[in-house]
C-alpha cells in the first residue's frame, strides 16, 4: 500500500505573531494549542523593572490575552514578580520565596542593572554568570521550566556611556545563550527582535505599549515551542474525508514523544487488511496518507498502537465510491 507520511515542522505549532502595527494585531494561535496535554498554563514572570511594569504598562496582560485566546478551556495564570532596579544578585535572594509551591514555566528577565554596575566597575560579569547559574539551578530543582530572556539595548544614540553599557549587555546576552545551551533550557530572544528599534521605547530602556506587546509575543512563542516539544497529547484524528470517496484518506497523528507506531486496518469481521505503517515517528504532528483504492466499499477499523504501550487508538473508516 502506497504511504506518505509528512511530519510537520514546529513552525506550524509555534505560529507567527508579528505585524508592522502591533497595537491592532491579534495573536496567531499555534496548532499545538489544540493538543496541549495539561489543564492549565502557569507562568511566573521574574526580574527587574521591565517585569514590574513602567508607567502603567506591562507585558503580562498581553501574555494572558494570548494564552486565553489560543488555549481554550484551560486555566491561565500569569504572575508578576518584578522589582525595578534589581540585579541578578538581588533577584537571587528573593527567588525561593517567589517560586515556593509553584509549577509551570518561569520567565527570567534580569541583568540590565548588572550591566550598569559592570560598566561602572562595581561588579564583574563573572558575578552575573554565577548568579544566573544559581538561579537556573534553583528553578530546575523546583521542577519549573525556565525561559531566560535576553536584554534589550539602551537608546545610546546620544549617550556615550549607554554605548559602553550596551557593550556589556552584548556580553551578558552571549553569556545567557551559553547558559541556555549548556542546561538544555529555553531562550526568549527579546534582543534579537527589538534590535535597535528605539521606536519601541518609552524612555532610554523601557518598552512602550507596542514594545511590551512584542515582549508578550516573544515569550508566548517560546512557551509554545516548549509545549510543542514536551507537552503534546497523543491524538489520532478521524480519517478525512470520511467516507473516503476517492480511494484515499488522511489521518493526523500527534506524538508527545518519539515512539514506534503500528497502524493496522481491519475489516469489521476482524480480518487484517493492511499494515500501512510500522515505524518510528518523532514528536509532533504527522499526516498519514492512505491509499485505499484497492479496498471494496464498506466499513473498516483502523488501530494505532505504540511499541511502548503508552499510545493506542481505534477509529472507524468508511470507504464509499
């Protein structure tokens, strides 16, 4: 039997969220939201002034709106633990109290004030590294999923000191990328998105409403990526079209993790008609296309089982030409 399996890449799960006019754009929902395996999404936002919010603006409300729109019938909780002016060392001191008893994701956005101190010679980048590594260790021990945010630049167009601070921010962002890679965790690359677009700022460092909305998009996309990689629910769709009038049908199979899958088609009398798939599928959504052109009109049963025994599904298929 002719078979084509198309494994869709993660970009279809993550979604595209950006537009030239951020104030008027609705978020694009990732396909993975349909297959999320948990009952709730819990996000702790932890850091300094950008997390705390400035002049009545914040990104947490946007983040909540995005999840509420896309993850229907799920409990959405986004918490704010930001203190303006705080360094990584100061954040480390209050981390345990902030995350006690919490589950889910934690977005960590701190380090700009370290850059200011480092430029002034009052702190070393080694201290920032030690603090961030300890923060990650504590978070992982709490079984939270950390997302480190890179730091946006200061508006340095007319400020030589800000240019020097931005040089330190570049070093810190390089350090954060290294820590993320070494720990197998996740990066919300705000700096890559903002670059030097100072139209997103309300002052020399803090985002305006449009900037905060974009931060919400970046964090939303990063958590969607994690969900697509780690928190999908095993799903087998009803074949489509049903009835299969053209002699062909497709089945969507969503895998929470890699496993060997066997798909068998039986007559209603229990006779094995075909085994169109018996191989490993990776995490994500796969579209299995079946050639049913040699099947007589009638009702059939297809069963999917995994080698691990964790994943099983049975559906009815109708061939009618």
